[in-house]
C-alpha cells in the first residue's frame, strides 16, 4: 500500500522502456572507462575491460549462430524467438559477463542452481531449451552425465577453475572463445528481449519466469527509488561498492548486487 511507504520514497516510477540492459551498461561504461568495475579474487577489471569482454562474448555467440531468430511481435506471449544460454557458474566476473554478453547478443540468459543434482539439472536444461551452457570446470563431471539427454545443447563454454578438470569433449574454453572474438559493437538488442529466471523449486519443480529488458530496467529504477533516502546521504556514489556474498543465481543477489549497482 502506498501509505506504508516512507515519505521520501515515491510510489511511482517513470520507466524508460526504450533502454536495454546492454545499453545501460555501455552508457555508464563510456562515462568511466578506466574506473574499476569488477573485482574477483586477484582479478580487477575496469568498465572498459568489462565492455570489451562482454562484446567479445556477444560477438562469439552471434558469429556461431546464436541470437534472435524471431521478434516478439511475431510470437505468442509465452514463446521465445531467442537462443537460451544457461549460466552454470559460481560467482565470479564470468557470471556477470555472461549476463551482459548474452543481453548484447540477443541471447536470453538463464540461471542455474549449481547445487542441483543430475536429475534436477537435466530437468532445467531441458525445460529451458538451453542451446548454450557456460559452466565452471568443477561441474564438468556432473554435466557430462546429463549431456546425452540434452540434444538441444549446441555450444559448451568451460570456465577454468581450481578443480583441474580437463576440457569436456566438444567444449571450448571460455577465455579462448573471448580471445578468438572481436570487440565491435553488436547489433542493437530490443527492450522486449528476454531474461529467463528459474525459481529454486523448493515447493515443486523449478519454474522459469520470463522477464523482458523493460522489466529489468524497471527493477533497477525501483531499487534506486527505494534506496534513494540512503543514497542521498552518500557524498560520492562512485565509491559505493557491492559485495556479492550470495549466489548470483538467486534473484535477490542478482537484483541487489548486480542490477542495482549497474545503475
């Protein structure tokens, strides 16, 4: 109810619907290319470097035939005309790069709970019609056990980690894919492009909620509006950092630690 809102928080959000998440990222990056954007262990990436890496991923996907084949205007509301990329990763710069790179490629990313067992993994990969899976090496043995039941998967990108697991047959190392790609600006995405958010499945089978870039931009503005009273007391918002202690496959962490701080 609006009367329960703090007096300093507006009850109406003006949502700029023509923006896509990739456009939001690139616009901010262009204003601070050399400033620090992501820190993961010893790796520190500037906004310019994240822009380059996400463009490389987007172009790698597009150049390998992944993207949008049918516009939403020509589809039923429940249908998707995009390829789907499953993010089967622990937290790290690659997780956020996959989100942004997919958005820029017009590929719909989706979250995977890395605690799932084989049966649950197979269900979500199948239900989501994922054609691309990006995964940490530590998950390779479990993923390999369900791959024979996933005929729609056409590309595997493997992120190296401390597990020393070898490259899965047919997979491509994530960093090799970026190195083989280029940094040209991808073709524009559309505000009604998709992000697919899977629930945890605690009360039954995991379900995929289909969101558009419009929805995500609205969520960013909503979070900014709610936290406005606190933000106004901070002298320099560029020095405000977010520590993603929660797994980014969870919507709370994704919204608060990534999307809100993207703004």
